[in-house]
């Protein structure tokens, strides 16, 4: 499991094994504190800053993964 998924599991207070692509964020504690914590996690792991609005639009772990991939690709280009 990736460090990102491990960090998400800690934020959501669930088992790392629960961090599957289909894990629905609304089923966890996807609130403003979780969003801010996820912004910090992404910054720490990838040295990227994502907006709270972009994160709030995510509904699954797969959405979060795609957002991070896009942000990393934009910076690499």
C-alpha cells in the first residue's frame, strides 16, 4: 500500500486495507478537517499544493489518486 493510502487511512481512522479505489469518502469523516489534513499529506508526500475545492469535489479514493496524478503531471510538464 502506498504512503498516500496509509496517510489517508490515518486521517479517516480506518484500516489501511479499507483504502481501496472504491472507498467512498462520504462514508468516512470527509469534512473540512479531513480535507485540510489531506492537503498537508499531499504537500508532504509530493511537494504539491491542491485546493480545498478540488479535494471537496472528490468522492472516492480513486478520485483522490487521479487528482494527485494530475497535479504531479502538471508540475512535471
